[in-house]
């Protein structure tokens, strides 16, 4: 079952999309915290 999941291009596309979304969210959290610290 795991081999089927790892060889499926749809799963890799979904994981790549999820990684991009998590990366963007992390960037916005960093940007927010950076701006809050700068405004003090």
C-alpha cells in the first residue's frame, strides 16, 4: 500500500501543494512576528 502511494504522481502533487501552502503560511507568520517586534 505504501509503495502504491509513493509511486502515485497525484499524491506527490498533493504533497507538493501542501508543502507550498505550509511554506507560505510560515513566511506570513515570520513576517507578522517581524513587523510586531519592529513596531515596539
